DNA sequence: ACCGGTTTAGTTTTT
DNA sequence: CTAAACCGGT
C-alpha cells in the first residue's frame, strides 16, 4: 500500500536484473508481486537459502594455544562462581531489621533475587544481571534502601556508563522516597567523576585546576601536529595516519600495556615503526602537559596514579565514598578497575552489576573478564544472579539465549519470562539493499497502522553506513526518524571551529585550537600557521597581528584578532562570546560550505546551550564529556528536538545499550557486515561481535525482524552469506520469512 | 617556499 | 565521506 510507483519500478528492475528465475517463480502474470498489497513485493526464493544455511559452511576462526588456555582458566573461574551464587528461598528472605523504619516495601516490590541484591549493602557484592532483568530497577531500590538505612548520600558513589543513566537512577530514587536526599549522591561516568575529583583536589595532587579536556578529534590534531613536526610522514610512505596513531596510543593506555604490545597484538604491519611511535607518544604526552590538555585517557590515568601514589589522597577518597555502586561493570577497563579497587579498599562496600554477555567495548580496552574475576579480587564477595526477564516474551528469549550460549566463555544464559506469546523472531532475505529497506519500512508502516507508535520501534545496526538505504527510504516516504550514534553534533566541523575559538579565548596558548582556526583563514597554510603560533607564544599570549598587516591575509587576520579580543572581555556571558565569534565565522563558513545556512542554525543551537552556563571552563568540560544531544537526521539538517514528533529511532548497537522497543529491526545481517569482516580472523573480536548481536536482538520487547540483502558489494569483496550468528543457532528459534506465503 | 585544488585510498563501534 | 598525498600555480 505504501509503495509509490517509482519504488515499485525500482524494485521490479532489480528483481529482473538479479533474479534469473524471477518470472518462473511468479505465480501470476508479470507483476504479481504488487497486486496483492504489501508483503509480496519481495519475491525470490530466498527462504530456501535460509533454510539451508549451515554453520559448517563458514570458515572457523583458529584458536591459538594460549587463547585456549585463557578460555579454560576463565571457564574454571566462571564455574567456581556459579557454585557461589545465592539462590534465595522465597519464604526465608531476610527481612529489613527494622521494618517500621523503611517506607518502601522492598520484599513485595522486587523478586527474591532482586531483593537480595538491593538489601545486601555491606561487603562486596557481584550482581550478574541478564538483559531486561530489571537491573536498573534493582539499583534504584538499592539506592533507596541505602538512604533509608541512614547512609549519608555524600558517602555514596554511583558510577554508570552514561550520565543519562546516572541521572535517571537518582531521579527515580527521589520519586520513590519522595524526598531529594538522592540529589547529593556522587554520580556519573568514570570520566565525569575523574574530572570532578581531579579539579576538586587539584592543589593536593599538584595539578593545574583549569586544564582543558580534549576529545578524540582534538587529540588526533595534536598527534598530527607532532607527526608533521617530526617529519615522520616524509620518511616513510606507510607511516600510519593520525587517527590510527591516536587509536594505538589510546588503546595502549586503556589496556595498560606498552605501545609495542598493542602493535604486536593488532598492528603487526606497523611493528617497523615501533621506535618512531614510542617517540611520538612521548612527545604527545609532553605536549599535553605543557599546554594543560587532558584527553579522555589522562582523566583515568591521572586519577589512578594519584590514588596509587598519593596516600593522603587515597585515604581521603576512601573516607569520602563508603558505599560504591557500579553499573555496566562488564564494560570497565583495567585502569577503571584499579580506580575502583583503590577507593573500595577502605570500606569494602562495593557492589558491581553487569552482564558478561553484553560486553561490547573491548575495542576500547574494556575487559569483561573483570566480571569473571571480581570474586578473585574480593574473595568474601556474595554473588547474586537475576535472570527473570521482564522485557521480552519466551520466544524471543529462546532465540537470544541461543545466541548467548554460543559464546566461548561466560556464564550460561537461561533467561526466562512469564510472557508466553508465540511470536518467533522473523528472518528475511531480500534481493538487494533497496528491497531490504523497502521491506523494513513497509513493516514499520504496517505496525504504525496497527497502533504501534513510531517511537516504540527501532532499527539497530552494526555500523552507521548500514542505515543508508533505510534512511533514503524513510525520507522518500516522509517518515520522521532520529539517528543516534555515528557522527555527533560536537564533531561537526563548524561546531568544532567555534569551540576552538572559545578555547583560544580561555587559553591563548592552546596551539591545537589556533592551528584549526588559522588554517581556515584564506591564504594561511600549515607553515604560516606555525609561525603565527610562535609569535603568540613570544607575545606571551597577547593576540596582536599588527606585524602581519601587509601580508595578503592581513585584513582577514585583523578581523580574527578583533573578534577574539572582543570575546575575551570578562563582563560578557559565554553566549555573547558565541555571538561575537559567529559574526566573525559566518562569512568564512559561507565560502567553505554550500549548506552554510543550516550549519549556522547549529551554531544557534550552541548559543542556546551555552545560555545555561556562567563559567566557560565548565561549559567546555561538559561539552567534551557529555555531548548535549547526539540526534539529528543527517548531515544536511540541523539538530532536532527529540520530543517534537515521536519519531522512529535509528541507532548503532552501541548506542542502543540499555534501551528497549516494542519492535526492533536488525538489517544487513550478512557475514562480513555483521559480524564485521574485520573481526573474522580474531576470536576475541568475533566473540564481541556475537555479543553485539545479542545486545541488538535483546532490545526487542515483542517483535524482532532480522533482515539481509542477498548480496553486498564492498570495495574489495562481495558478501552473500547470511550472518554466521543466524546459522549457528537452532532453526526452530526463529521463523524464516517466505515471500510467497505471507504470514 | 608555500597554498590550495584535485585525486585517491580506505572506511566500526565511543567516553 | 574524509584524510592525506600529489601537483600545479603563485
């Protein structure tokens, strides 16, 4: 019903081109597929391909000896934990010692396992929580229980993966208790916590209190500056480019290993540059120190080092935070684990919640083995497992359990649900990407007609480009949607340009920011930019370009000088500064970008955001650590207010963590796309891909559609096989979409 | 010597 | 799409 003629023609064209037996497969006439409405538009006997898929047909990943040993060791640990799990007897649960003191009826608000997790507040506690098992609810009740037990909120430290999650927990706790005690809890991401702590204790730790936080792109720019300065690219053609160098440096620090170890593990082709890269890493470190720049890893490392080396500081932290709660523990890296351990040594009241099956940040150094080895660090810890699922029905759980149980290691999954609806996940193979997109959008429209609001539906994919065809289809049918993940508001060029100006205003020695701003002045390239920055240094930070007036870029530089000096005035707000800078920047942007008007609207959004801030330092930190909103439709449209039109959600798997929808679509399930071809040779990476698939699938409350095009052409390869994650689960856990016999 | 337009190679995920 | 090498013009 929703196919307009051009869509039909397009699909028809593809059917004819790519399916030799298209005519013979059809049962009536030339265009039978379109005569009976939706559903039939996707002919091709692909369901038989799906019926025939076999895991043996896939090249298996070789498992090396040392990897095998590691697996066995961890399986042993997992097994020993399994035996320590407490299985509460519903009639023998400990009651709160003084029931009169507690306003909330914990016993009847939680299931027995959740109750145990919420009310065991002394000593180390490991909570293994399956997807959709009411993990957040348990943490909320536990927070309430702590407060009702008389624990001062200032003594509670709550670490979560996003700031949003922390805010939600505190907010809902406050609602539960009908007071605002929870507001005083120290909470946030590791990075936000480190930022706060390092600034607060700066004098004690001998740190500059006004350091600037730089994001990944800034960090890459610093690396690039050094790379050029040291002439590495001139010496070797194959010398890695800035983004790869930055990744390597960051990975070494996240995993707490030397550079050469990262190269050995993942970048063997770059081993010949080991010495140069080590040199570059050291230069990068010194550069940041000299310019008071902190990258994301510095926040973690500096806090860890301070806790390790500065005993008075460690004692202070231990005294301050006597009850620690950690969410998403499976995504903690080694450095973060050390930070936790140093603080928890004092009181030993530490609770961690996590699900080993949902660890998806190993690429960033997260070590889900932390959750397996927690009992080794805390031998006296109690272990509680919450497995009842409140999100999905049993048919979905059968499927997601099957995925999780294919994992090489981790706790066995046996999530169960009281909801016994009989709708299996649907697997569909379509002729090509256009047809796949059309199928997905048709189904979405069908759901909307049945009364499912768009904002209760999501399309979840492995990589941003997997959504291209679906976005095109949604745009052509005018369906509102938001994109989460992928390129962010803060990463857009014009936003970064304005932010760079602001950073100069705050700190005129910020060479990375200078480099960025100078190079967009017409007539100034790398060489001149370096010279100007030197001049600024010599002038002790004074912005005065009068010596350069006669150069051809002189007039433009004068405009920049005026704008920056004007923005430096202390009697104006941050928002006013943005306005001044925008006036300078707008004409430049106009020459740079065709769609400059929409981009200017982004700067207005930035203006609105800064209105809340008194301090620029605070604004820049927040902007780096907690980007305001990550949602906008595409490169050409400005930021969109999520609440506006209840749109459909398109999201990467990573950004979908912790969320749920009535119906979920997972497209592009071809082997080489999901799992990504880059992960096919390495067992650890392939395991992570499977966990990603598990996370994506387990977001669905009711309906799960798994789709793929028949083929995908990348620049060097041609993918046609369905994802191995589908081939390796039992076929009775899902239903294959048969286009000739619609449901 | 330096800038800037053009070509070409390589593309995951994010605090 | 985006970064960087390439190259031709000042």
